[in-house]
């Protein structure tokens, strides 16, 4: 009895929740931290089945205790969700081991668990801090755009957004609309590169009944639908010279004519155009009209590739994990450290859209807990095994830190002061990390010589 009392005192002194079970899955001990986290009193837990107390997402099909007792292999730092006495879902990190009697016979199991709610709350606050109009980012390239977007939205000027495929051009266009005085009217998007001229013309400007054989009734075009609001002309660099002439007239005169009509229609709309091609180069090569270029190039935004803002990858991953958890009703916590290191190192030719697809692919294969290496798409696993990512699978937070510091130094041409400021650390700390992580840097510090 005295020994049991000492055992309870020892368990109650531990900050983490601790409970033990016998071979019938009945709880035999339950410490004070376990009471606090679950909201269940010790006397109400002891003697009951552990799944009745915890109601965890893994209790039915993926019980960590059951696996450990059957294999004798401990489980360490596995993240799961439980439901407390009030019905609130709580994220916890668990570790499980087998209990033996003095003769070595298995008599049950022990599980320790840590409440992750504060960590989750900090993550949410961090994401809110670095989220603006549904755009996720904390690097200088994105935060500069955060500063500009309200000013751009407040004007009525035509905007040209340039950036590679998957960088989020439509997302930025939508943000400008939602921040503008036109936000109560329609935002209408058109992919100009997806339609031939004849269809694009009727899609943009509409047509009157009888304009052609199958035109049985009037059809409003996208310009009409966007009246008072914003029209987003995506992939404008793909339109033909003839369509460029028509579009130029609309921008100059603020009117358009539906097919089959002789009466011009006034257009009270704001135009935002986007392209993944360099329009200046197209103008120089004679493939895009210079007069149209200068009509749409009033305000210019250039979106960075994801590989040029790697510091935003963890935030984007958190965002996509939360989104797919909502859409698919899953409880996936996020990527393991090794997987996050792989995601940090990848170059993303498909940019943010590719990262989103990678996370969605992982959600198909991962039922809960952490996203691991085997949940990734085959092409990433192939690169890991055969390419320059070899060895990253066992990477830790140090490897990600090394990637971020190296990327920041590269971005600032070796300037330690600017890199330290961007990373939010002291210059002396940066020098120490460069040395401890063995980061290769240029001999100069990136400052211009006078």
C-alpha cells in the first residue's frame, strides 16, 4: 500500500499525462496531469477501458498500445487527437511502452501524453500573422506585396500580374477585388488561353439572338457579368493579334459590342490581366501589341516562384493540411520532420499549386497522425533515393534551418546583416549558426565596395 502511494505521488509530479493498463485494457493508474488534460477524474478512469476514457481517433483501428503490446516495440512521439470530457477535440503527443513484472512477464502497458493545444494555438496565431487576404507568406517578397495590395486595390487602374504557373495569380487578383470598393460586385475570371478566338469573343462580349445559326437568344458576355466589378483576364499573353485589337478598343473606349449588335455597351469594370509569359519579350518579338501592353501595364505585380521564398513553405503546408482536414474530415497533424525537410528542399517547378497537390496526394494515402515519407508522390521519393535529396529523409530541424539560412544568404548575395534581419535573429547568432551548421558562404559580406 505504501509502495502504491509513492507510485501515485511520483506520477502526479510529472507534467505529462500518464496512465497504465492491464492486459484487459482496463486503466490501472491515472495521474493528475491526465485528469487535467482529459477532464476525467482518476476514480472515474481507473477500472474502465482506455478507449472509453480517451475516445481517440486511433482507438478503433490503430491503437498504439495494442501495437506495442503485440510487437513489444515502443511508440514514441506519435501525434493523435482525443475527445475530452466536455466533447472537445484535443491534439496530444503520445509515447507507449510495455510493462513487465519482476520476472519479465508482460502485465500491461504505459502511455504518456502531452497536451499540444498551446502549440496548436501558437501555430494558428503564427498563420494569422502571416496571412493576408487568403495569401500565405512571411518572406520579404510576399510581405512587400502585402503592403502594396491595399493601395493597388484602392485605385481603379488596370493591373498586370506576371508570374510562373502555380504562383497564385488569380488569388492575388481576387484579393485586389475583395479589398477594393468593387468588392460587392462580381469578380469574373476568364482563361484567355483556353479558348479559340471565335469562342473567346462571344465569351467576353456575349451575343445577340440571331448573331449566328445557333444563337436562339441573347447571351451576356463576361464583361456584362462583371459590370461594376472586376474582370480577370488570365493568360492574356496567349490571345491572337485580332483579339488584341478588340481588347485594346474596350480598354481605350470603355465600351464593347456584343456579336450581332450595332450598339456599343458601356463597361464600368476594372481589368486585371495575368500571364505566365514575359509580355515585354513578346512585344519585342512582335507577338504582342505594344499599345495594348502599355494599356494593361499601368500597375505591375511580379509574383516570386516558390523556390525563391522557401521560408513560406512550412506556413503553406500548415494551411493545406488544415484545409484538407476540413474537406476530408481527417485528423492529420502534418508532415514529419523528415518529410518537411524534403518539402523544403524541392524546387517546385509547379510552384504553390504543386505543393498543394503533394499534400493532397499525401492525404489520400495517410489516414491519420503524421505524413511520412511513404505518403509522398513517387517522383519525390525517386529524387530522394537517386538525386540530390539523398539522405534528407532522416533530416531534422537543423537541416531545415540550414536550408533557410543558406537560402536567405543567397537571396541577399551573402549580406549577413540583411539575412539576419530577414530571419529575425542577431547577426552574432547568424555567424554562430553558419559555423555550427557548416554553411558555405562567399568570402564577401554582400556589401558594395566604395
